C-alpha cells in the first residue's frame, strides 16, 4: 500500500477562520474613520448655514431697496404703472435663415 503524498493544498491553516471585525485595531480604525467623516460633515453644515444666512441677508436688502424705490415713486407723484408699455423694438423677431449649405472653407 502506497503512502499518499501531501502537497500544498493539503496543509491546514487558520488564515480564513479569523473574523476581521473581531480584531480590536480594525474596530478602532472604523470608529476613527466615522469620527473624521462626522467632523467633515459638521464643517460642511456650518459652511452651508453661513451661506444661507448671507443669502437671507441679501434678500432682505433687496426687499428693502425695492420698498424704498416704490415709496419714492409714490411720493413723487408718478405712481406705479398698471402695466408696462410694450416696446416694439424689444419684440422677438425671427432671424433670417442663411443658406443651408453650412460652413464652407475654400482652399
């Protein structure tokens, strides 16, 4: 009876049996990555709220300027026009069609 030969495939190892999350340093690394992402998102949120505050302030300035202009028109006696007159020079006119040949270069 022949003795079976053992090769590389027959060697038993523990390489696939270790759970990757059971290693403490992997958990700490995941926690640190989550904390860094949380800090980045907090900075993004702060920046966005500052931009919103600037936009709100500008909208308030625009509304105030609009009210001042309307009051100035009312006190000068001009009043607010009911309808803006249509200007014939501002009407859209179709552009004349050029040749259908497209762009041509002569050599």
